[in-house]
């Protein structure tokens, strides 16, 4: 699913079937439900799940916690804004799973 298709799906009542947990978390985050998004990746021990977990803590304002999860995911965030980071995660995870 490309970024444009993913954005278009945000008008639906529920996330599209077949999304991975990290992608579903990004979907709920975009819909404004940080808590539900976080719950989907909170204990997910995959690089993709930990990267989304890191992004969510960055968005929450907990940089120290975000840095911890980025390290576990084996990456550093490279995007200046949260929106750019969200887009990069969606694009990077679109083909995973």
C-alpha cells in the first residue's frame, strides 16, 4: 500500500484488513488515537514495531524513551518533523509483512 492509499484509508472507520501491527499503529496514530497505537507496538519486539514505538514516544515528547526504542530498532530518526517521520515509516513499512 502506497502512502497515498494509506492516507486515503484514514477516512474509513477501521484500518484496512491485512495491515501489520506497526502499520495499524500508524493508522490509529494518524486518526488521533495515540493510546491504541501505542498498545499495538508496546510489546512488539520486531525492528518495525520498535521503530514505530520510538516514533510514538517522540511524538509524546519523551525523547529519552524514543531514543531508547530507536536504538533497539537499530536506527536513528532522520526526519526533522513528526509528519516526515510518520511518512517515512509508512513508506518503509508498506512492503513489510
